[in-house]
C-alpha cells in the first residue's frame, strides 16, 4: 500500500488518538475494503506500532463500534430540524443513505452497530424530535422510532454491502437476477426476471421511507394532530 494516501500519514510522537485511529480506519476501509481493518494495517498506515494502537482500542470490535459512531457524526454534520417533521425524517434517512454510499466498506461493517455514543444519541434524539412534532407520544413514539430506525439502518447497511460486493467483483452495476433452471417450477420469478434485474435501489429506498412516513401520518391523525 505504498501509494496509498492513508499510508503516507506520519504522526508526531505522542499525537496518536482514538479519533486519528478511527479516521485512518475509515480511510483503509474506503481504499481497501473490510478485510483491511486489522491492527497491523492500522499501525502501518499510521506509521505507529501495533502496540500503540492497542493502547487506544483493545479489540477490532471496539474499532468497529467507534467507526459506527463516526458514521453517525458524518451523517449528522450540518443537520438542522425542519419545520415539517416529514422533511426531518426524509433528511435523516437520505443522510444515512449518502454516508453508506460514500463509505460502503465501513457502513457494511459498522452501520448496524449500537454505539451508545454522543452522535448516536444525537441521531436518536433527532428522530424522536420529528416524531414529537408529528404528535406521537409514549409507547407509540418509541415503537415508531424503532420502525423508522430499523428500516433506515438495515436498508442502508444492505446498500453498502451491495456496493462492496460490486467493487470486489469488478462489476459496475449490481443486478438481482433469477433464472431458474426449470421456469415452470418458479413461474412468478421467471416472469419477473427482467424487472428484478432492473431494480433501482435508490427508488426502492425512497418508497420504503415514504411508506413509513405515511404510516406515521395515519398514527398522527389518530392522535388528533
């Protein structure tokens, strides 16, 4: 990796920190994919010993959680709540989608993780603020938060995994194709093959988010808002 921008980072003695390591980890994943996330590779990229990295993170899993927190930070950068709660939920969803698109290896590895960090808390609070503005309270707000958050994180993580697979396989575009050996055994899949191969996953995500918002609108109207 002699030509990598990550490997050329040289640190002054004593300047290694958790944030510097996380940024280097993100860079490694962007450039080389999920398998590059090792203590040895991080040490090499930072021109530091593996032991120095271990002083800040005791395991690869701990780095993954820190990466998830960094993805939250990147997604929320510049976010401000909208007057319309629907626009807030759309904005937050598309911010996650863009982050997954820009950092697919990190997102496929870490976006589904719970961090219990400040940026995750910011994201949770932003969604709950939108739901509060919609008029949802108590258990309904909690369940609605879970429906929204689980959908966004799961779909964005899957999107990132798809992009990583495309990169690994050298494929410019990913398609989902079903060509059963015996089409009569799977007639519906056979008939839909052409359409399945042309799925626009960005449009699928838009529709999924809108379905959740429509459900929330219905719940808000029942609450008398």
